[in-house]
C-alpha cells in the first residue's frame, strides 16, 4: 500500500485529503469522493497506486493532442475513479465504479512504457490527477529515459500538487466542460473556477496545453457560452492554444440527443473567428481536423481519422543555409506554428 500525498490527520482517526478542491474529510474505513483514496487506520492510502484499469498504444491525436508530436503513438493508461461525477461520463465503467485491479511495480511499469517504442506515456481514460503518487513515481523515471509524460484531465486539482506534476509533465489536454458554474455543480459535482485556474497555471508554466470542450445540446451549446469560452482562452491562454470541440453522444445517466452537426459548425465558427487553431472531434468533420497556417491558410497537417500526414509546408529547418534554427513554421509565409515535433 502507498501512503497518499497531501492530506491532514484529524481527530478520531479522520483525515482530510488535500489533493483536489473537494478536500474530503474521510472517516476511518471510508473512501473519498474519488472512490480510490482510502482512510485506513487514520492514514490516507492511495488505493489505486500503480493499478491501471487498462493499457493500450494509442495515436497521440486520440487524447486529443494535435500539436504535440503529431502522427506519433503513446502508451496510454489510467486509474480507477474520478474527482467528478459527470452524468454524461464517456468512461463511466472505470470512473464511477470501484474495480478490481492488479498492482504493477513501478520499475515494470516503466519497462513496459520503454518497450512500447512510443514517445512516452499518457495518463488518461479516467481522471489521472487522482493517480498523483503513481505519476510522480513513474513519471520521473519516464522523463529520465527521455520520454514524454502527458495528462488528459478535468483540471480539478489543488495548486501545489499541480505544481508538482508540472515538474515532470510535458503536455496536458484539459477539458473545460462549460463556462457556467451551475453546469459544473449540477452535472459534474465540481467547480469551474478551479478548472480555469488550473488551465492558467499550466499555460504559465510552459507546459504544452490543448483544451477540449464537449458540446451538449441544451446544456452548454448557447452561442454566448461559446463566446465566453473563447474570451477566456484569448485572454488567459492565448489565441494560439488549440481548442477541440467534440460531439456528445448519450451515455451513462444523460440521454439527450447527440449533438447536431449544425451546432458543432456554429461553435466552430464562433471559435475560429478569434482562435488560431480550432478542431471538431467525434464526428466526420470535413477539413475541421486539418491544421492550417492561420496567416495564409496553407495546409500543414492533414487528418483523416488517424491517418495523419504532415505536408512539406510545415517546416522545422532553417529557411536558409547557415541561418539560426527556427521552430516549426509555415514554409510559405514563415509564420511560427506552435507545434512540438
């Protein structure tokens, strides 16, 4: 068993977890909101430590990360449990129920990642922040091997543990589910301000960041809410931060009809008017998964499903022999493109 980080001992063998903003007060013998941090005899235990619910080799685009080593593969895994209880959860079987899992020793875990031949590891599928101890232990070893640590998260975490994670994590996709605090309280059982705070912290830390927004009919599809999301991104994250607008499908406890293409198109247009890189996911979206130069419109990366093709127009070499090295840029107009290659 692994003792959890970030908790305080209270009277009568109770403990208070300090990992996420729920700050659960947990009696002896009980679990916190996330179902995987347990009080055993007055000590908080990370019961999910190095216990994955699934492992796979995925395209990096599946996370989705479109501007981080596009076209590569990444070892993907995640824990049981979650800090939210979203009524539309796409992975409710592993996030909302306590599962029987088997512990893998950290050294063996790292060996599996290295053997995969991928760029590193993505902590994903459910909510990776509740796997804090696992990520800190194996993530450092992964980094020492020259591989990458990636998180796909809801962003609901306290500032200090987030700072710890940012010391080893190379890229994050954070899900901003709505810009309405009531949506978070009513549907997710969490809070919006803490998620936005995390997004800002990640961006300021220099960690690669992309945002996902699942568009749900009748819940967060009002154009004014899309405009509010774009306002936040432009002001606090920068208009170069990629936004993925995803189609919702009925799942778990929510039976709303799937998102119509017209709503996705409208949200994409609102965002595209002010953000440099906006993508549509979970649906055949014509050219709305391609990456184009925001200045001249040149096609840089084409995507058809997981067939990813980088064109010669995305240059990563000096424009002229002997000139200083340049980051990725458009070969036609020379505009810098924020893509990690």
